[in-house]
C-alpha cells in the first residue's frame, strides 16, 4: 500500500503534537496558579474558535481527572473494586463536564443581561475554561491522597484567577469585573461538588 508524504507527516507528527499539547496544558495550569497575570496575557493573545478552549483544555483535564478517579477508586476500594473505580470515574466526568456547561450557560446569560459591553463568546468560554484550573488540580490531588481533603479550601483562589482574567481577556471595568467574578467563580467552585452529591444521592447503594 502506498503512503503519501503528507500521510507520513501526519502519522509521525501526531504523537509529538499530543505531547506538546499535554505539556502546554500543564504549563498553562501551573502558570495560572503561580504567575496568573502574565499567563492570562499569553492566553488572551491567542485567537480561538468556538469550543476550542473546551476541546484543548477542559476535555483533556476532565479525562485525566476521571482516569485518576478510576485508578485510585480501585486502589482504595474495600469491595467491588472495579465497580467502585468505574463509578468514581463516571461521577467525576459527569460532574465536571456538567459544571462546565452549566457555568458556560449561566455566564453567557449573565453577561448579556448585566454587562453592556459586547465581547465574543469565544473569549468568555476561554476565560471560563482556564478558570477551572484550580478545581482540576485539587480534584486530582485529593483523589490521590484523600486525607488532603482540606486542600479543597484552595478552590477559592479561583476567584482571583477569574478576576484577573476578566481584566486581561474580557477587559472589563472594575464594577463589571466584580459581578462576573462573583457569579463565575461561585459556579466553578460549588457546582462540581453539588452535582457530584446529587449523582451519589441517585445511587443509594454507592
């Protein structure tokens, strides 16, 4: 079978591109937590299409969180090992994905109703996607070491990340930044846990 040079390029480039994307995801996540403003400036300068931030950042993080939940759910399970690990993974993925899309819907509606400035939806989605960083990181850490559950208090740092993002990505004035920060950060911090609890209530045997 004859393989064109373009197909060869795509075949050999794909793993490297994947590695570069993973490295970029973790670099961006570290940057948002450690050097928030400069990292936001780099993100704001990128042109993105609709749902691109979700595909390139949120989805990989949720998949990684789900894998960690599966593995350590199996490790820590007292009985029904595989079933427990699988349920942990499903609850993690559903709660994080649902939290993202609900917050996205709330953010679009809130922005349209309360802020007069016209901003591309891609920029709001970009702000939202990267603002989930602390939630993802804390989720992974607490799944690996459950005794560190108290680190969940650090999720409040999300408010600062959103605050800086509203200034850099959306370029809002201070009053509108405050409104957007309170709404968006509250959803990001509390919705994943709330959705997770609702799912667990629907699974009484779990």
